[in-house]
C-alpha cells in the first residue's frame, strides 16, 4: 500500500463531478472525505468497513439526540457525530474508486445506511420534541407533525434521486460534463445533509432550534416538489 500523500494525489484525479451538489459537499465534505479515504487506504480498510464507521458516528449522534437532555453541549456532540459520519460517507466511495472500483454489495450497504440514518434522525427529533416539550415549546401535539413531514420529504427525495439516477440514460463516453453552477450550489445548502446538520448546534436554544428545524423542513418540502417535477420531466423526455 502507498503513503497518504500518494493516495491523496490519486484521489484528486478520481473525484465525482461537482454538478448538482452544494457548496458544503464540494468544499467541505468531499475534501475531508478525501483525507479520510487516503488514511483508510493506508490502514488497509475496505470501503464497507468505512461505511460501517460512518454508521457508528452517525447513529451515535442520532441516539444522543433521542435520549439526551437537550443542551448546547449535546447539540455540539450531535452535530459532530453527524458531520463526521457524513465525511466518512463520502470517504467510502472515494476509497472504492482508489481501490479500482466499488461493488454492488458495497453500494447497497452505503444506500441502506444512508436511508436508515435519514429516517432515524427525524424520528430522534420527534422523540426529543415529545420528551422535552417545555424546552422546545412543543406542548401541543401539532408540533410533532413537523419531524414526520420533514422525514417524509427527506426519504422521498433520497429515494427519488436514487431511482432517477438509475433510470436516466448514461451520457455517451467522452461527452463533456456541464460546468457546476455556483448559484445552484448555494441554493442546495439547506437540503444538503451537511448543511442541515448545522441546525443541531442550536439544540440548546429550545424554540430557536424548533423554528430553525421547521423552516428547513418547509424548504425540504419545496425542494421535493421541484425535484419531482424536474426528475419526471427528465425521465419522460429520455423515453422519446
């Protein structure tokens, strides 16, 4: 196995397109994931092992959100677990490319962990709202619908995006890759998992967290509608 420096050099030339991703993913998560992938490569870890490391960090944050007493310190811990888990989520794919390509089983494991993480995270918020209504100001049951609606939007977006990617015709070999849009990258920040995780830093603020989370949930619903229209049109035109 090579050194971290050698692995980093190889990874720089084996990155996914920046098209359709937020500024956080492009400038924070993927670069951090690149270093984690290079380190994992030198430690002889497999992509599946890195996926499981991602799951451990992510679900540590989820569990803390569901079972802990809300505070600024807990919010920092939740964010850190989710952010590190997200970075390792980027690292597993980069490591697979560095090792010569992934496998169907590895891709399946990655997506299953991602889906479980998304589903469990909003359930954890629901549990926290139910357990600590005085802190969050969720004394009426109506507020419990917010994480349920957010979860629905997040899961449908995740599944719809994956299915669209599978059904769309692959571009012809050698076809030019469209340049990424900075405006789109900024607009996607609220629905990027890394950008969303920042809201947990407000956990100690009670109602501040509740409103910030609710706003992000409303944005997720708006983006879901826009994505569904876009994906349907793309797939409909691809059949002609």
